[in-house]
């Protein structure tokens, strides 16, 4: 079983703490595409606007070593580690 980070985009404020703490550079901060932003709740859309549309994405999830630093340090508690087949 592989483990990958999952980001709750309705909670993420794009503060880049995950980018700073991840030793394997799994995360990046970028503008969400229209498709990524489409399913956001009202809360998520408001956060997106307030924070310039920039949010964290797991750009390289296969590089995740499941150390949990991102989960522990995220101030919005927007990241969880999920086991996936593979």
C-alpha cells in the first residue's frame, strides 16, 4: 500500500507551511485551475479569493514518504495521509 497526501482545498489557505516542512518537496503553491476550484464549497471559494487564489497542491504525491510533518504542521489541518493500493 502506498500513502499519499490529500489536501482539503476548502480548508487550505495557501500559507505554504507544507512546502516549507516537506523534506521530499511533495507540495507546491499555485493558482487552482477552474476544474480544481469547481467543487469548492462557499467557504473554500471565499478562502480562495481572500488568499489570492493560491493554494497548496500535492504536485509530486509519489515522492511522499508518509512522515506526517505536513499533517502535523498545517495550521488549517487541511492535509491527511491516505493509503492507496499500489
